[in-house]
C-alpha cells in the first residue's frame, strides 16, 4: 500500500498575480473570489484536495501590501501565519514582476527552510525571450526555489505543479475529514459572493469600504433563504450601493443569487440590506466581529 501524504501548501504573492485562480484550479471549485481589482482576497481561505493516499490543504492569502489601515494590517497577519505552518510554500509572481512589495516577507522566502516553488504565472501573455529572462531573474534572487512557469487561467502546467507538491508533502494522516472541501462555513461563501459582485460593479473606494454580514441562513429541502447586510462606512456610500430606485442593489442580489444557486446546487432566495457602520475598517472590535484580528 502507498503511504498517505498530507500537508499545508500556502500560496503567497503580490496582489492580483493569480493566487485565487490557482487555488480554485487546484480545488476544482470556486472557493476564492476573483476580480481584476487588487486586494480581492481579505481572509486566509483553505481549500482541501483529497485523494486515496493524500490530502493537500491549500491556503489562499491576501496579496502582500504595506498596510494603510487596521483592516489591511489584519490581512497581512493572515499572510504572516502562512509562513508558520506551511509544508510547501508557493510564491506566485507574474511575468514582468521584479520582487515582493514588502522586503521583510521577501527575506522570509529567501531564508525559508521549507520547499519553495516559485510559480511564474500568466506566461500565456508573454513571449519566449521574456519568459527566459524572467526565469533567470528569479533564479538569481531565489537560488533555492524551484521555478515553474504556469498559466493558472489557462490551466497550463497546473497539474504538473500539483504532482510536484504531492512529492514534497510529508507522510502523515489526513488533518480533515476526507469529504471536507474547506474550513469556512456556508455564510462565509455567501458573504464573499456578494462582495465579489460589489467589486465588479462599483468603482473607486466603494468596494474597499464594504463588508458583508449574513444574518440569516435557513436551508429547507428545496430552497435556501438568506438575509445579508452590506456594511458601508458612510451615508453617501449607502446611496451609491442602493442606486437609483434600488436598481444597483437589485443587480448585486440577482447576480449573487445565480452564483450561489450553482455553488449550493439548490434554489436560493436572498434579501439584501445596506447599513452604515462608520469607520469599521479601523475599529478593532468591528474587525474581530467580521473575522479579522483573530
């Protein structure tokens, strides 16, 4: 019999390099929301991939930034924790990138005692010569890392990277039940789906000033009934979220419902409300309530 391998594989990198796309490609489910905006991921999200003789616990983390307010500091705490429990570290960069935006984090990668796979993403947008230059650049910066050119979006080399991860994992029993997909509850995915629609449809500061709280989640045999509140920081933001005669909020609700029906494979009824929660991004008590600062 094959020995069982299990371990934690943590994905880190700058904002918008494709970490969430890769995580979803590995897991085969949309666990992390994906938009073209930076700082889409706020939490550390686990995705669990199970096989007969392995369990890979993947961790998507927020993009590395220099924090400007307390919410961002909490987001960077999730990244710090990713260094502490990893069996394999996936450092993701994109073509044209030169280094992490935080030197402290970069030095941690350079000095890492655990295996580091440097994933050079978005190679489908690059020419061969540029790719070769980038590989050389990263080999000089991180001589101990294994470099794998990939395209997470096009699923190029993703299977090969996953097979390499399995080779690097320690022999261990599974850490989670074999039928478990993630460590997050249903309400988390409701919140993230709504937030994704807001990131897609609103501009400037609005998406970053928003937090979602699902107050009710009732599952009947045929339908899931959801009531969620969209928190904003100011009255003007509330008006923008709702839109003329509620049209903007209605669009968010319709699109979120469609995605959630696919995710839960069941009919969904969703009610959305908007409330002002002043300066919640800089309020420790409120951040703890929303699952940060834990």
